[in-house]
């Protein structure tokens, strides 16, 4: 095998030696804004060894199910949070008021997916940040309607039960 | 008019996007990055092009060359305010898909790298912040 190639220092990171585990994503995620006119929920599941993502949008006449598409899982180099959303406070003889700076974070891999609705295509990028799923949507209209391609971002909260 | 979200069925056509806010040279706000250090966006003809430079402490800086911006996005379907763009760099051993958005004077670059070289490395996302006022020495 030839030596791997590098396009930047990040390509050398030891954390890339193991594939990203999609498990932290495997939930139904509900929009933190109940009044959103965009995306109401995102669900992540594993089928046939791959990650699948389902999106349900908030339509003017009720929910619009986009269906499920395969998604590419990516290790997220930029995780933050120090595990504050999951880790218990440090305990010793007295209950401490600070939290450990643990290396395990309430984070997970990112994913990228694409929904093709015929008249529009939506690129979806998502990552976990402090227990939230932060999702960016890049919507491209293909129907000549004159609408502008647009970017928007929404934040989703994990349902209690994994799907 | 078809739609897939409640924000989309509005009858007012937008004005053409003004690309100026995404153009120029953008510097990574983190001078210790091991990722993308600088990007430059220019328009040639009607197409915006993106050029990328990256850091590598073991091998020196890498210039990725130039790729066309594949799509530019407004901040809403009836807006002419630019809010993001996408581009893809074919690097031989890997493909990096850039998905960028603007926020508070910064460009935030999400870079999804997929390895194509059979090295077994995990595909990864990096997400960093870029400013036009923080030029590196």
C-alpha cells in the first residue's frame, strides 16, 4: 500500500483511524422552535449498515414528509462542549460546583445528505453541538419558478427515545 | 408553485443575488489551524470561483487550486441577500465538499472530506471561521 496523501494537517489526525460511529445521531430530533415554517423534525436510523435520514417539514397545511435518504457519516473535528450536557458534575467529599473538563463530549459525528424533490434539491449538513442537532439546509430550486436558492439553519432537540 | 416547506410558497420574485459579500480573501480566525487557512473568491464571467490554501505542519502549506462555486444561496426563497455557497474540490486522494454560510461578518466553512484512496481514514467534517479583517502575518 502506498503512503496516504495529505491535503492539510487535519488529514493526519489519529482520530481518523477509526470510522465515525453514527450512534449518537440515532434519534428523532424535533425542532426547538415549535412555530418553525421550515423543518419540523429530522430522524436518523441505520439500515443495511448505513445511516438514513428522514425529514418532515412544516407545511402551511400540515406536515410534509420528505421521506428518507441515505446519508454520509463524517467524523466531526470541531466538536465542542466538554460533555456538559451529559456528564455528571465532579464529585468528591463535597459536591463541587464545577464540571470536569472531560474529553468525551456530548457530540457525535456529522452527516451530509441530499434530498431531490424534482423541482428542488436540498443539501443537508448536520452536526451535534452541546446535545443539539444543528442542521444547515442548502435549497436549490430547479423549476424555473424564479425563487432564489436559499440557505437556512435550524436547531433540533433530541427526543428521549432512540429510533 | 410546488414547495416542501411552509416558507416557500410566496409569490414575490426576488431580485438577482448580489455576490459582493462573499467575494475577496477570507482568513481563518484560528492561526493554529491544521485545516483551511485562507480562501479567495472571485468572479470570472458569470461564475464565482473559489481558491483554497491549507496548513500542514509536517509538509508545509498546500494550495488546492481553484474550483467553481456550484451554487449560491440567498437567506430565503424570496430574498436577494446572499447567505451561502457550495463548491467541491477534487484532491485526488480525497474529495472535499465545501458548504459555506455567512454570519455576523464571518464566513463559516463546513468542509466534508471523503477519502478516495483506500487508506481507511474516516471521512470527516471540519468547520472553521473566516474573516476579511484578520489577515495573517
